[in-house]
C-alpha cells in the first residue's frame, strides 16, 4: 500500500525544533511532578488500602467523602470506578499512623462507613492491601526491570551496528519513557503494575522502530557511499516512512480502542501505550538519528575543520 509516495523530507534539518518540543514536554512534566510532590503511585507501590464498592443505585461521591471525613478519614481519594451503570466507586487511603501496622483496620472502617450511607445500599465490596515491605519491593523490581531492559538494548544494538547507534537508540528509549511518564503525571494517572508493564512493552516497540531505520542506514551506507551520513540518514528515514506510518497507525488504532473501551482497570495501561506509540515513533526520527549525527560530528571534526557529517560535504567517509 503506497499512501505517501516517495518522500524527500529533510528531517534532520528540523532536529533542533524536535529537541525544543521534547524539552517543553519534559519541563511541564517536571513542574507537574514537583507541584504534586512526586509521582502518584497506585496501591501496588504505595502502602495503603483500596476499597472498591458497588452500590444499589448511583453513588454520590460528595456524600461518601463527607461520611469518610466525618469519621476521621479525610485523606481518602474517591472516584467513580468502571462504567457508570455499575454504580461503583473506588476509595484509596494511604497508611495512617493510627493503623499501628494493621491495614485491615482502615479497610473494615471504610466498609462500615459505606454501609451506613442512607438511601443507597451497599451491594458488594473488594479490598486490596499493600504493606510497606511489598510496596518497596515492587518499586525496586520495577526500577531494576526498566534499567536492565535499557542496558540489554544498548548492548544488543551496539553489537549489531556500532556503539553510537546503541547509544542513540537507548537515549531515544529513555526519552520515550521520560516524556510518557511526564504525560502520566500531567493527566493524573497512577503508577501501577499495569502501567509498568505498558512501559516495558513500549520500550520494545520504540526500539524496534529505531532499529528498522538504523538497519536501512547500514544498507544505504554500502549502496550510496559518496553521500554524507546526514544525507544517508535522511534517505533512510524517508524510505522507511511508509512502513512506520502504517505500523504505528494501526497500533495506535488498537490502543485507542483499548483506551476508550477497556474500562477503568486498563485505562492507565492503554494511556501509556497511546502516548508511547506517538512519542516512540517521533523519537526514532527526531532523537535517535540526530544523536548519531552529533556524535559523528564530534568524532570526525578536528579543530578548525569542516564537520564531515555536514550535508554540504559531498564526499565523506561514512
């Protein structure tokens, strides 16, 4: 399917604009995290209690909040859960000092308060409790999984191509994770095990698109040896653009469907994929390739001489 034709866009010409866009998203994300006092962890990673309650009729969040606050549970996060017709709410409470090590106390107290709300009978409840040891262990394992994945990518790509290509791809993946994490904070999603799974999947998806471009660069370096690296990378990006648009576009349609129809439980997971597919596709062109150009420019530019990666140089060693 030829939907774009033969494009001849000078992508590297706009690399500084791409860097500025990424920096703006990063800065807004950092400011948002600072304003909120840190990332918002789900119950999987934070010590506390979550009670999911199903009512006979539509629950009133304000009434529930007033009832809990009146009973001394004033720091609860209350929100509608899943589809509206299911009449469910989720109450999340971080560990309180008076729990004295017994997180069941808070859960039982919340359920008792919900049962006492007049005019709306409590039909069913479920409780999730995470203690301090489990929460810390999960955070450590999630961090280690991401770091190990990044290290493995760097080694693999560096071995398959050249070290700088591995660095470019790894920096692009870090860029994707950081910017997606910024959007997770901006749009108020919790960091849960599902979200971590989405991040790990996103890293694999992002690096795959970058490898496709780098593989074409390697082929073109043998076919068009008299062109500069700048020109070869631009050529390679344009040659793989149709494949990138089709693959990313179809993936985006699927994850958008999951985001819209997947329900509250999968909403954070799907959001990471929606943001990550867009950012990952963008970074393969806007981040990974310019890093290779920048590095080659430093390596091949002795003091006072022209940059051999510059597009104005007609014949260079690539």
